[in-house]
C-alpha cells in the first residue's frame, strides 16, 4: 500500500482537494492507486478503487438520497451509499443538472 499523507493547512487530503468547507466530497488532484492509504477527516482510509484526476471521493459517509456538494453547491443526489474515500461518480450519483445541460442532451441533438 502507498501512504499518501495529508496537508490540512492546504486543504489537501493526500491526493485530494477540498474545494469548499461545505463540500462532502474531495476532488482528486493526482491519480491515486487502489489500496493507497489517505487521511480523510483525520482517519487513515485505504482506497477501495483507484481514483483518477478530477474524480470525486466521499469526504464523509454518504447515504442514498443525500445531496452531494461541490464548491458549496449541490451537484447531484447519491443513488447508493458511499463510505469515506469511496469513489463518487455515475455509478452512485445522479446529476441534479437540467437534462438540457447534460451529456445525454448533447448526444440527442447530435442524433446519437
């Protein structure tokens, strides 16, 4: 396992960045392999999946139905639970953005 240390003064937790104090997710700023141990909210968490740059992980335990906050604003609703450090993405997060602004709307306009 790789140890990815935290730097609380910078808002970073290992390879992750907290964008706003209200956020319940962290953003990956460097690829972190599965099994890496990261400090999230003072707890050493072994990542159950590799996380790529720009992807999200749970900062706290999230339950199905919970709103996900990025930059302090809701971006989606959890469709399944996630423990701290779990990957938060399409498999467990439904976007709260209007359908006209999502990927599917662009595909429909393109005739896909």
